C-alpha cells in the first residue's frame, strides 16, 4: 500500500518485511521533506507496525541543517509515539548525503533501535529478524 508518491520520494508498506519503506531519491527541503517524513508516521500508525526501512541509497544531496534538526527533535519523537521501534537505514553512496544521514543518527537520543546497511537486501533481511 502506498502512502506517498512523488518524484523525490515514496512511502509504502512492504508485506514481505512487515515494514514501512521510505525511499528518498532526490534533494528536497522544508515542507515537502516534512510531508514525506510524516507519511512514514501515517503508514506506521495505519499498519500498526514497529519497523521502518529508510532507503537513501539513491539520495545525492544533503539535508539542510533545519531538516536534520526537525528530523531529530520533531519527527523522531512522533514516530516513536506512533509505534516505531526498529529502523534499518540504507546508506547513500554520495559522500555529502552520507554525512547528513550520519549527522542525524549522531544527534538522535531516543529508544529506536537503528542499524545502517550498504544495500537494501541486507536491510530487509535484518528488519525481518527484528
């Protein structure tokens, strides 16, 4: 089931893994980025799942500092409240994008279990075991 579909990102529920899959493909900032992220929360609540795969492997840009802070201070607590417990992150290949994703991970201070993977297949395998 799809929850968000645009040129820069998609959010859908994957029955094979029991996880919401958010795939960020292109640079976006501010409100469109937040709408994408909020669609992940909507999908978590709708599917009553505790798992997310965040696939940023195709992402080329870097998130703005404001979006990084928003992700940590606003989005993560709401995602946790919606039921998120486990997140598999598929790391981008772009060095710049990788740095912004790593920065978000370093800033987080919550109880969401996270692991980072170099490819989607390994992330899916790990999330199925959670």
